[in-house]
């Protein structure tokens, strides 16, 4: 064979070797196909782990992932993102992915690629495709993580900082829509804002934990952009006050009307003006709280004051020496005006903070004054209102320490259900929720993140069709966050999707599982039973329709006794329990139901009727169930009247107590009318009129 023939033979053998096994040519391995790349990445896996390789295409069994050790292999060189992308072209992120796990994830080249992908998302506006790429990358990369066991199952995930950042970005992009981000590329300052947000874990966490599904996120984001642009010359200040800007954006997605409208200020609070006022005062060191260190959620209870900046300035000057801990004293600095309470007197020329302090007022005015002067100083606060044994009342909830809310400011005993208004969503907030906010678990940001990140991870698993892992993450969140009602709701949602609890709802085993869930929930919130109200839904749907009536009634009676002992003021929970039991009796024991309901309420009015609001509700419910039966209706009214004189009627000359008692007594008068005893009702009403007149004279 000639020399040239030998050379040709060697080249042919080399080519055949390359086809047979590319690892004979390590220098060119990085140029192999996608299928070869997958083989490279999985080279160290045992046979069982091949199931985990198709993490999106088919469900990964939990047992196939836990405890597996995966050695990361060098990945192939992927095409660089096309930074010259033109609108209308194909998905720029198609076939793209990020390395999120292991040492390669933080390599300079990978970080540069990540930055280019984010830049491309901004310039192209293809945020939906970018978010899909993040999810696919997480699906591909999760199998590289060796999970822990039992209580530390997902701890290794949090050590992978690039994976966590991708998860946060994916979650934020589920909140802020692509249409909201569409125009950021046109403004350099907003490009920098977007990059900053998506590269700061703490900022993304703040957004996720603050924004509510009830917020107008599109409008809020546009306002956030406007505020950021105002700091073009001071970009560091925009970052410093990002939480304040976020709070203003979320609160002012709906307009806030001034309580005292004037031609000078207009009818509504101007959001940017309010934001700038707080920035200026904080920079000048005039606020009691450093608002640049406050959470966005706390600041939603600060920036919402329906007063002018002039009133805020007045409050800062007036109470310059007042400390946060003692801010509740401002409630009592407004003199109580009995004429306003009894006769409805309006002493104000204009409803402003200085005028309220000058003229005095009733509990609602005292609350308004205390809350809005606190907000002027940067202290989170809002008003509460509810029915007490002295009638309707208003008091204040103020965050008197960085980790403590107080609802004792202006509070009096016998409150059944105090409520306030969430300035961000407009939803009601119960006093018991505020108590929960002051617990160590809810005040620790570290704990908040540790609980919530498990929820976010469960959402990732749900979106990549990893149902077993989704369930495991929800239960891990539950174990870490037992004191969070929303986590109990997630567990309940998981249980309702589990055939074990749904295929045989009438079986003793299934009923016991639901009993156990409800009992655990009630035990967790023993001292704050309103937070366990979800148990009502579970019981009504999964337990009471199948359980023995005797067992149900015993459980309800136990709950009432326990609630009366541990949370005596929350009388509405007792009345709800009684009504539920009565409705069950009507449904399951129609023949004897009215008799049993009569016995139930007759005793309950005496046992739990000490709260005026509770007594009133029980009386209304009792009579409503009986009035269709003439005989039982008369018995009900007699029971109610007798119990009223035993446990409620004190004959007090105190204006507020007398007014509350007369209100219930008038209700009984109306019941007598309905059963035909009109004369008796008229005589009672005459006595009540004399009683209220005596109380009125004593008050004035």
C-alpha cells in the first residue's frame, strides 16, 4: 500500500471511532448533539434514575429522587442568545436552558449567559417564553439535587442559589404580567430597575410576600415605574425606598379620598406626593420609624392616611417627643365628648387632626386621631370596631414595637368580633389576625421566607406535573408553618385531591382522618380559635354528612365549652356552632328537631348569654327557627325573655350599657308582636323609653 493509501486508511478508522464513541475525542465532545448531551449529563446515574431524566414528560416518583447522588458532568455549549432579536421572530428562548445546580451554575460563563437571557427578555418582551424557559430549566436541574431526609428533605435546594433565584423570578413573573413589563425596554432607568429586581432575592421575596391576588398589579407596577423614574438622578435612593414605593403602589391602585376635602388639596390623596413626603421626612430624621427598614406590608398601614400633608406635618411637630411604644396615649389625649355620643353633636368646622384634638370626640374620633398621627410618624396603624357589652365601640391597632402589634389602645372588654379594614385589599381584618401577627413565627422575616419558599417550591412541582413532590413540599411547609392559616388551607386542598380521602367518604377510616385534621387545626389555634374557622368548612363537607349524629353533637358541645373557656369574648363562634347544630337537627331528625333545638337554645342562652352581642344573635337565630310553629314560637320568646332578665338585664344607669340592654329588649318586644302579644309589647316599650331617658339625663 502506498503512503497516501495508509494515510487515508488511518483517517477512515479515526472517523469510524468518532462515530462509535465520541469520548475518544474529548476535545470535540462539546460539539455533540442534544441526545449525546443528555447521555453525558446522565452518565453517572444508575438504571433507576433514568425515570427522573424525563421530569416534565412523565411524573417522577418521589422515591426515585430522594437520596440519589448525581455527579454533574460538563454540559455542552449551548447557542448564545440572539441579542439582535426582532419583534415577530420565533421564540428566542426555544431550546435554551440555564444550569442552576452545582459549581457550574455560578461559573462566570454561566452567569454571563444568565444576564444575557434576562437582557433578551427585557429587549424582546418575550416574558412568557422566558418564564417557560426558567420552569423547564428548574425541571431539568432539580434531578441534580440530592435531597435530604424527613425534616431536612428540601434543605439542599436552598443551598443552590441559582436554582432559588430562578424560582423567585418564575414566581414574580407569575404576578407581574408580560403586558406590564412590555414597555420597560424603552426607558433606560426602567431597564436598570427590572434587572435590579430580578437579581435581588430579598426584593423578589418582598414582592411575592406582599402582593395580593386582589391587587391591580398592572396599575401598581406602572406607578412603581413612575416612582422609580423620579429617582433618575439618585438611583440608590430608589433602591433604598423600594418597599415604600411598593406599598404606595399597592395601596393607591384605588384612590383614597381625603376625610376633610378642600379646594387646596383636591378630593383624593396624590400617591407620588405621599411617597415623596415620607422620603423627605425620613431623610431628615423626623420620623419615629426608619421606613427604609420597614417591610412593604407594614408600610401599607402607614401610607394610607386619608389626611393632607399639612395635617401630617402638624402631627409630626405636635408629637415630636412622643415615642413609638407610648403612641397609644394619643387616643386618650382627645377628650371624650358625651354630647356627641348621646345627641350626635358635630363640633367640627372641618374634620382635621388639629380640630379633633381641640374639640374632642367619641371613640371613632379618638381612633382616627391616634391611628393617623401614628402613620405620620411612620408607625403602622389602623382602626378596629366591634360590638361590646356597652354597645358599638372603636379602638386602635398600632405596631408599638418592630415586632409587636397592640390592639389594647382604647379597647374595652366584651368585644365579640373586632374588625378593621386592610388598606391594600379592602378586606376585613379581625382583631385575632392582628394577635397572630405579633407571634414570633410571623414577625421573623427569616421564618416567613422559610415557610413561604416551600409553598413556592410546591407550585413549581405542581407546574411540572410532579404531584408527589408537590404534596411533599406542601406538607413540609405545613410542618414549618403550623401557625399560618393559609398553610392549613393548602394541606386541605391536597387532601381533597387525594383518592384516599375522597373515594370512600362514608368509611370510618376516612371520617377519622378528617376528624384528626380538624382537631389538630383547633389545637394549634386553641388560644385564637377564630383562626381555625376553616374547620367549619371541613366538618360540614366531609364529617357531619356521614358521622353519627350523637358524635357530631358531642363534638360541637366540646368546641363550645372549650371556646368559652379559652376565648370567652369571641361569642359569635358559639352562636355559629349552635346554628350549625340546629340546622343538622332539622335535616336529620325532622320529627323531633324543634323540640331538641328548643332545649339546645334554652340552655345555651343561660350558659353563653353573658355577652350582649352573643345573646342577641342567639335570640334571633332561635326565634327564626321556631316562628313557623305557633306553639314553639311562643315557647322560644318566653325562653328568650326569661334568660334576658337572668343573664343580661342589669338595670344599669350607665348610658352605654343601658342603651345596649334596651336594644336587646326592643328585639324581644318585636318577637312578642310577631306571636300576637301586641299589648304586652307596647307596655314593655313604654318602660324601655323611660329607662333610656333616665340614662340619657345621667349621661349629660
